[in-house]
C-alpha cells in the first residue's frame, strides 16, 4: 500500500496538471485575461493628425404624420353600439 506522502504527491500533481495556466503573453500587462488585445499606442508626434470629414448640410426634418387623420372619426356614445350613427 502506498504511503500517505506518495498519495499526496500524486494527487497534487494531477490537480496541477488539470489546471495549467495559459502560456505567457508578453503583449498583455499582468492582471488582464489571456487573449486581451494590447492597448493602442499613441500616434507619433511626427505624423499629422487626420483631418475630420467636412461638415455636410443636415437633412431636412421629417414631419411625423398624425396618429389618425383629423375629422374622420366620430365619437360614439358607449352602450348604443353605434346603431343610431350608422349611415
């Protein structure tokens, strides 16, 4: 029967093999998860900054149609089911 020390070594080795860390990525600073892209580098001072696109005139405003055409609906008293107002 194996000794207690041998059992501990075997179980610790198996546990460590099951949870290997991701390979070291020098592009990521410590504390960031693996696969995180590196931060953007600031532009060189020698490079001119790109010009913003020229301003274009704004589109004319769009008028919203009314929810329902005015004057098309007649309010009917409730309870009569509109029988007196049918044409």
